[in-house]
C-alpha cells in the first residue's frame, strides 16, 4: 500500500492563495531534507494526489506542507477546506533533486524560491550537512503580495539565531523593502551587494532553485551561460533545480 492515511494536526492560512498544514508522520517514513512526496485526498472514493515538497525537517515528528489554492484545481479546491482531524493520504516514496547530495560543498549557497517554491527550503535552510559544507546559506523568497511571504516570522527568527543564514524576502506587486524579483537581484549582483557578500562565483558558490517554471528556465539559461554546471545524471554540479509546479496548457 503506497499511501498511508495521516491526520491533519493544524492549518495556517497565509493569503487568499496560500496555506500550510501539518499532519501526523508515518513511523516508517524517511526522507532527505528538500525532497517532495505525493499527497492526496480521497474524493468520491477516488484518490486525487499531487506532488508536494516536504516543508518540515526530516527529524521533526510531524510532516508540514505549504500549498497553493488553485480555485478550480482538482486537489487544492478541496485541500483548502481541510481542518484539524481530517485525513490526508501520504505516499511512502519521497524523492527530488534539492538535497544536500545535489550540490558540491562551497562558500555561499543561494536558495532562490518563488511562491510555494519556498517549501523545500523550509526543511533545507537548517540542514546540518548543508550548514557544515557551506559558509553562508542565503534564502531569497519572492512573492507578489506581502501575505504570501509564508513563514516570514519563523525565518526571521531562524536568521537571527543563525547568523550564517541570510533571509531575503522580496515582494513584486506591493511597496516593500525589496521589490525586485530574487532572480533579477541575483543576476545583477545587487543581491550579493545588499548582503555584503562577494559576487556569486561558480568556482566557490552553489545554488538551488525552486518555483515558477519560467524563473527556473531563465535562471538555468543565465547560470549555464556564466559558467555554472547543472546537477544531473552526469554528475554533481554547483546548481540544482526543482519546478514548484508544472504548467498545464489545456
Ligand atoms: C516536484 C513538484 C513539487 C511540488 N510541490 C508543491 C508544493 O510544495 N506546494 C504546492 O502548492 N504545490 C506543489 N506542486 C504543485 C502540485 O503538485 C499541484 O499542482 C498543486 O497542488 C495544484 O493541484 P491542483 O490539483 O489543485 O491543480 P493542478 O491541476 O495540479 O494545477 C493547475 C494549475 O495551477 C497552477 N499551479 C499548480 N501548482 C501551483 C503552485 N504551487 N504555485 C502556483 N501555481 C500553481 C499551474 O498553472 C497548474 O497548471 C509541486 C509540483 C511538483 C511537480
């Protein structure tokens, strides 16, 4: 039986488009920080399941997920209504390309997220292996409106407690301290300047990307053309990517 029935233990609404929730964790469920797993709801006796990044750390006693609400989405139009005690079905086989095994050790590790693409980085920013193999971890989260900055207070507290973790929220459609897209800040060098760090250099630094497929595409083109190597079946490079969702064109 690849799916196990888990109970929702809390739900947090963030914006009209995003919410997060925690569930119980199956005793035999193991994963690497940064991986995703398929989760679903039983609707009319049929399992409707989608890929979700694990936002909780792999040593937590619960599971946590950050979700989009697509108004006519087959899963999320129902998932948005879940409450404590409801059942969610969790697949037993997590996987993904955003783990500590997917980047070489180095100086600064840049994590660039848009929207719900933040989720895998919630489990990764305090990952003990990444913290041991990189001097600084820089998490840039870009959203359209301020309420979409999910987990902002938690991240600010973690950054305060761990000076080698830098958290950079940016908001593109409302007044905010930084209103540029994280990927533009990275490419122009403004991000490193803002943080007082040397410009990103493929010889010393690494990057992980998760979010909008267009952001991933643009950043991949940019990084490859400036000397960075994508981790793939041919070997471990200095950047790795995961799309936070797939664009369906119907
Ligand atoms: C590897 C992977 C990891 C994923 N992790 C997450 C996650 O942690 N959280 C999450 O909310 N979703 C995540 N997704 C997307 C998720 O699998 C579903 O697509 C999403 O939950 C919507 O499901 P749905 O059935 O309601 O609509 P779907 O029919 O699946 O999607 C409808 C449309 O909504 C848009 N869309 C879907 N997901 C998103 C999103 N996250 N942000 C913006 N637009 C979106 C796309 O245009 C898509 O074509 C992930 C997808 C992949 C491939």
